[in-house]
């Protein structure tokens, strides 16, 4: 027995070391990106980011000032010279991304959770057929629906509007959301619902007061998936919003920077790190629910 416990401890230590190495390897490029975004242009083009750790060059926020601002401004470079530059206005694109992403996450979560509750616990004609159709939609590529939806949007006057892209992301995200939440909601003990219905609670009351609070882990997992997908999306934004500066999101502006500033690595790294900040905050804020929500429904008993 003692030998077995020692082996288990040894395996646990080994696994922890391996996981720690994976985390370090995964974090090194992100740390290098952050350091490069704070280095002057001359230093980025002449040496690697690790040289900054040795004190080779001073760190500066001028790169972020240039990519976030949208007007012309003057700053002093590392040689003491005044440089006239025009910003890339990523601050406007940052707000546009938030405007697109937040409703495009909240709306499908509410609809998917209500639909999953209906499929799991309510009895109505065609329930199994409709759920099978929802699951089948998971394998349908969204690219085949872009042009037909765009033509309908042109008829309805929704092209270039936030409402149009909210509806598009909601439709594309519902199959996965319903399937993921169904696996969790179906595992909630039946006694809870029977007691609520015997007390005279209507389905909407049961959904709002029981299902939603009990489904927080699964909802958090879905929120992470939906947020990362919408925030990093470029194709759907290009199709339904267009490329104008007043509605362009971060991914569109970053893609245009790659084309117009392909040699300005100091600016590209700054823009890339700006796009990473919010997704990292969202993931680490909800990650304690992530595994619990994904594993929901995998084991019953």
C-alpha cells in the first residue's frame, strides 16, 4: 500500500512538472509579444525581444499611442528625435469589437439555454426531430450560408449594421450552444422540476429561477467559446459589416495593418497584444467553470 501511494505521488509530481513546462512554453511567445510591443522600432528590427531583458533598449508606450490613436501626433524616439506619425485608430475598432461581441454572446446564450431546457424537460410534438436537426447543423459549414443571408440582408437593409451581425452570430452559434447546454441541463435532478411544477410554477418561472442559476458552469463554458469566436472573427465581420472605418472591428484593422505596415513589427505586435487582452481576461475569469461545463452530461448515475 505504501509503495502504491509513493508511485501515485511520483506520477502526480511528474504530471505537474509536465503541465508546468507546457504552461511555460505556451507563455513564452505571449511574453515575447508583450516585450516586443514595448520596444522602439530600431530595437525590434535589429535584435530579438530577449535582449530587452538584458537592458539593451528602453521600453516605451509610443507604439501603443500610435496604434490606438487616430490622429497625427509627435513623439520622441530612442535617439531623441521628434517623429511625426499618424495613428491607426485601434481604439475605435476596440469599441466596435465590444459592441459586436457582447450582444452576440448574450443573445445566443439566452436563446440556447431556453431551447435546451425545452428539449430536455418539456414534452411537445416533434421534440426529438427538432433536436436531431439542431445537432445536424453542427456539421454544416457557416460559409455556405453567408451569401444567401447577405442577399436577404440587402433586401431588409441590414447590411453594414450591428443588428445584422448580431443576428448572424446568433444563428451560427445556436447549434453548439443548444447542444452544449442540453447536455448539462438534462443532468439536473428531475425532483427539482417536479417539485416546482407541483407548486404551480410555470415553465418560464422554472427556467429563470432554477435552470439559469443551476446552469452557470455550462453557460460560462459557452460564453468562453462564443466570445473567443466572435472576438477573433474576420470573415463574418467583412461580409456583414464591410470594411469602413466607422464599423470595422479589431480583426479587420489588424488585417489592414498587416497589409499597410508589414515591416513595422513594433506596431503589429502592439496591435496583436491589444486584441489578446480581453479574451485572456474573459478566459481566466471563467476558466474555473470551463472544465466542469464541458464535462457535464458525460457521466450519469
